[in-house]
C-alpha cells in the first residue's frame, strides 16, 4: 500500500538519493522538506521534480510552526529524518549551526511528530514510523580490530558527531518516554553520485581533474567503511518498512579502506579514463599532498552490519571497486552539475582547524 513519506533534508546527498529511489522505485507519495543550505541542491532531484507523487517545501526543521503545518497538511505515515549539518570539518570551524540543526531541529520534529501521532486512530498510530538517520561517528574511534555494533557505547569526537549523538538520544527518549514509534539507523561513510564536493571522494576527483593538489590528512592511514549511497537508501527503505520499532540498525558496506587507498584508487581510475590530463601531469598520484591532520581525527570506523543483514535481509549490492568506478564515471559525465555546485560559496578549499 502506498505511504505518505515526509523526508527531511531530501535535497542533500543521501536525502536526494532516497527521494529519487522512493519516486522511481516505489509508489509512495513524498514531501521533501529542505532548507537548501550550501549542501542542498535541487538539481540532484531534476529526474523526479515533475512527478505527481513528489512535492518540495523549502524550510527549516527548527521552524516549529512550519513543521506542525506540514504534519497536519501532508499527514505522513513515515518520517525519514536526514536533515543535518554533516561535515566534520565545518563543525570544527562553526559548531553552533550543528547544535541548532542536529539537536534543536530533531527535537522540533519529534515534538511535532508526537502531537500529530497522538491524534491518529489506533491503526494510524500502529503504522506510523519516525525514522532517524544517523552516523557511525557517534561511536567514536576504533582500534585496529573490532567493529561498531548497535550496542557500542557512544564516544563522539567532533562537534558534528556529538550533535548527532545528542539527536540519537532524543529519538530514543521520545520512543521510551512517549511511545513514539521510532527506528534509528547509523551508517558508515557514503559515496556515489551527487556528493557535495567537500567530502573526500568528490574532492579528490574534482581536484585531480583541475590539476590541483589532493590533500590527504596526516599519513592517510585512517580507515573508513565505505557504503555506496544507492545501497544505503535501499537499506533505509527496508528499515522504515520492515524494521522493528525501538530498534537501531547499523548500515555498512563491508568495505574497509584506508583514506590513502581510496585516493590512490581514484587516481588510477582517472589515469585510465582521462586522456587529456592537466598540464604537467602524467599520473594523477603526482598530485597527492599530505597535510596537517585535523583536530580529533578518528583513526578507524568500521560497521558490523550483520543485524540488518540477518533480521531484515539487506546486504550491499556494490563492492567498493564497482561503486567507486561508477562514482568516478558519474563525475566525469556530469561536469555541469559539479560546476553549478561550485558557484563561489565553496571552492574546494580545505576546511577544519585551519591555522
């Protein structure tokens, strides 16, 4: 049966992938609420913008009156809450916005959701879901072995991860105290098409194509588990439709890579695919430049995604090798999108802990 799904942050990287999936692969109605900050881009939704099942509202999740109006007007069955300030380096430069959006914004949504849900009939209450999409960074740092599980204690390292940890705790509190039907997912590093170019993979691709240095923090041996964004959104839909209320599900790609491995892989793919290299460049690895590490940089994240695999039957379809090849090709094929994103407010500069 078709559902009415309110997606917050649906013009962002993961959010837009989710909206495209919901419109193109399901019969659900989607309302996308997005503030359109620097990382929100409606061009990422061009393929679904004309759908009769899609509507967009520009607005802030911290605007309680707007949020209340949208609940009462749209009457959602599911909330899929992705709206967040999400870049670690930006949280170092300016933590206040992260607290406001990630903590206060999540509270505002929860408050409106509880009021709306409490007025539903019993069937509506039973079917309703508040799905909070979070990050593995709430767990902090890992040693050389071991994996984050759903019961790993929280130990956030950055203002970003601390704000996301706070929002996770709020969601759990609203479920436990008020009975609001909530599910939480914590994901590993996403990558793929339409990724805002301050993040590692698109930054490396676009810098390389421009002949600019490829800045690698510290020694580049920080380990991340990489998850192709289209695999992630399928997992999100699986959780909101079949996940158990009150549960947390970790979503990972089973692809642990050192940052320097990722950068080298991108360089090798570009070497194969780009014949007209920037002046003086014969091998894109020439551009790799080691820079001062950022403050509080976690050395390793790795997700144990066995719970969602065993209980809900989800598993990633892409390996890192297949996913990164698709991603590099997408950026090569979509230079116009990249140019429109890089409109002057962000010009591929390094952020976070600048001297």
